[in-house]
C-alpha cells in the first residue's frame, strides 16, 4: 500500500530520537556447543543496547519485491525457542553453549541440535498498533512517538512491517528494510476514524502471515488488550497463539494510562476497570506462551524506555533448536520447560565481574502446538 507522508509528529520528535549514548560494545558470540570454562562459570555482561537514533536514515538499496523466504517443516519438524537468560536487574548472561541448556517437552528431556545467539541474525518485526478512538485517542501522540523511537533501533538488515487495526487490520507498510518508509507510515496516522478494536481477528491474521516465514519473528503489539469486535473468540486466538511458529509477542499494554485518565475524569466505573484487568491478562498470556514480554507503562514518559528494552531483549537472546522425540503430527499442545546447567550438569552458578554470585531468570515460551499431518 502506498503510504502518505506528512508531518503529524512535530519536528522536535526527530531531535528527541537523535539523542542517545554511544553504543555499548557487543559481547562476543558464544561457541556453538560446549559452555563456559573454568570454575567460576559465566560472568554477567551488559546486554547489547541498540544503536542511538540518528533520525531518519537515507534509504538503503531498494529491497526485493518479495517478502522473506518461506520454509515449512513437515517430515522432520523442529522446534526453535527464543530464550533470554538474564539477572534480575536485566543484564544478559552470555557465553552459554549447547551443553548449558536442557529442554523438556511434556516433562521428557529433548535432544538439542543447536544453540545460536541472535546478536547479528536478521529479525522479522511487525509493529502492530491498535488505532481506535474508543479507548486511547488522547495517548496517540505518545504511542506514535515511542513507535518512531523503536523503529530507529532496528538494524539495516531487519525486515519490518507496520500494521494498524480497528474494525480490521491494515497494512500501512509491508515488509521492508527501509526505516524511512516506516517513519512515513507512522507520520501518516492522524485521528482514528473508528471506535471498534478487532484484536483477535487482527492478531490471528498477522500470525498467519508470519507463520511460514523463515527465522525468528517478533510482534510488538501496542494495545489496550480489549476486543470489541471479532469473528473469533478468545479460545480461538489462544489456539492460534499456541500454533505460532518462531513468533515472540511483546505486548505493550496502554490500559493503565488510559484507566488512570478515565478515573480522574469520572469516565470509568467498576465494570470498566474489570475490562482492563481482563485485557491485561490476555496480553500477558500472549507474551508467556510465545517467549515474549509483557509491558505496562504507568505514564506516558515510560514508553521510550519500554521500546528500548524490547529492542535490547530481541538483540540479546539464544535460539535453542531441538527435534521432538514425539514425532507425531497430531496437532496436540505440548508444554516446554527450559533449564540452564553448568558443565557438571548441576544448576548453573552465575557470578558478576567481581566474582559475586547473582540470581538469574529464564524467559522462554511455555509450549507449542504440533503441526497436523497433511493427508
């Protein structure tokens, strides 16, 4: 779809995203197998931060007119899990190899075929924005400003698309390497014209479009989480999320800011508050079962930090690949559990640069739905 460029976002936004600290040096990629050596285990390293924004870049060479290549697993299915291992304060734990991971499917240990670090791997990102005036039009400016900032964090080799939804999804910018095209798409958004939010159908449509694309995919879902109009129900979108292949959903819930605004102005009652609580739980579900993260900014100024954190998380994760011992293509749902261990097979001991033990957490998808054999 051809995008209309305009200047809905003031020029000072361009200056805002131009500010930033110098990019931290990237940690060295971990070995393909094995793990950390020595007696102290791995050390905590600062996770890679996205490059500071320099405003709109000059357009790269024109991308090919085709979307990213497609690949299907039928005869020998593989499962690829995005895994983040980090300390409680958000520092990425690097230098982990294949021997440091354990994957259980329905409580059965699985054979890991590869562990890769996504530092330089191209990503396929869909920025999916709820564009309805029913809930959040006073916050549109802040959302678009933050979306502009997030787009600036993407690498030149990443694929990115911009999708909005109200009564149905709309492709504002199809997959491209050109961030200027996305900037123009964001600038083309004015006042929303509809009051309905078709979250379930729209998210299902985006997942269908991404499912066959090669590599790791990310949906950055900026939404209240409220669904007011759809053909499918929540049970249907649950199954669709469970069947998503290599897709991590990062919901950014804008409900808190809206609810606070409405409470202060007397626009919301107990039922309205309950709607937002249910909506947030739905967004948390999407993140948990796909290995993404749920964010709930408490004020408008928090959006830039949220988007910086998403970009950094996407750039600092492992992709753990295994071939299930259960080879049946029966469409059943299978739970996944990921653990990290030391070279001795026991719980991994993590230390910081001063040799002090620190706690860590593992963020990974909770399961997947097996494919169904084609007869």
